[in-house]
């Protein structure tokens, strides 16, 4: 499933309000909780933090992909956030992160999870798309970029 097919106005936040790593993770998870995609905010946060403790998912070039496998979801689930000002997310390149793809996947479904991570990597190679995405000021702008 393409990332564009997983995006809806209720799982995209642009701009993000928070500026700290854990707060951003919680802000994105709250989108999923409020939209009924996950039922336990604390358990989801712990799963993401456990993965983050193994190594930062701040990939560099302004992108982070906090992710985890959890039984809270029955299929790959996404929340996307944009922080135009950039925030410190412990990225591998030490630069501010502007675009966050938070992914939750069921423990028994590695294929879609890996495909989504691959698609994020592909998206990140387009400098012009990333510039447009990182400057998006509304969920609608984000959705329009992915639809185009």
C-alpha cells in the first residue's frame, strides 16, 4: 500500500505543535488514538520508545520514521507530521527534522512495514518534494502534495 493511500486529514498534522522528541511522538500517536486507529495511547508510546531506545529513527536529511510493531493495529498504520521550523530528533546527521512518518505495524506483517520504509526512503530522495513537504502548513497541503 502506498503512503498516499494511507493519508487522511485526521492522521496528518501540519504544522506540528510540539518541539521535543517524545512530545512529537505523542502528538502523532494522539492523531491515531483520536481517529480510532489505536485504542491504547500509552502502550503505543511505549512500543515506539522501546524502538527509539535501540537507536534513533531520525534518518537525516530532515526525515524521521519513528516506528514499532504492536498488536494494537491489525494492518500498517501511519501518522504524518510536519515541523517547518525543524526540531532536534537525534538524527543521524545531527540536522533538524522536519517531516515525521510514524508507522505502527502488526508483529506478524513484516512485508507492508518494510515496503512503507522503502517508500519513505524513495520519497526522501526527491529534494524538491521534501522541500515542498517540509514547508506544508496544513494537512490539506500535505495531502495535495501526495496526490500530485
